[in-house]
């Protein structure tokens, strides 16, 4: 079995599993009673870290990195709202910008960073923060 492909598959499935766990926690536990802004930050940080995992567990190929970084950002926005999506997109994009220093391909640095940040801003639904 080829380990890089297994890691890439896990990086693609992790956002789905974490989304289910956070959605359950938000609806059924005391976590759901936290202030909505705090929950949005927690969601954004969780999916931003998953975007980083998606980058780091990618497969190098001809100077580019095949990855599933944007999956975490898109799930954050679709399920948890714009603030979580923006935080996740910025975290994933900034990490991708600096990832060239530890071996991720330089060829797609700008395109990947910008597309991840844009995914955070453009592919989200309005947050349901009740003030």
C-alpha cells in the first residue's frame, strides 16, 4: 500500500468527520451554549488546522503538491458560516504561502495561497450569530 495516498485520503475524510463531530457537539452538548462568536472562532481554527493537514499530507508531483486543502475551508463555510470559513481560509492560505520553506512546491505557491483565501471569502453562507 502506498502511504502518501492513504494520508491524502485521510486528509480528505477528516474534514467530514470533524464536521459531523462539531455539528453534533453544537446541537447536543454544552458547547452549543457558548457564545456564537467563540464557536465561530473554534470552528474556523479547527478547519484551518484541517486545511493545513490537507496541505502537508499532499502528494508532491512534478514540483506541484496534489492536496485537498480547500475541502476543509469549503466545509467550514457551508456548514458553520462565513466567519468560520474566513478564518479557515486565511489560516490555510497563509500556511500554504510559507509551506515552500519545508518542502511543498514553489511552482503553485501564489495560486494555491490565493485560491484558499478566496475560498474562505466567497464560498460561505451567512453566519447565524444571534446578538
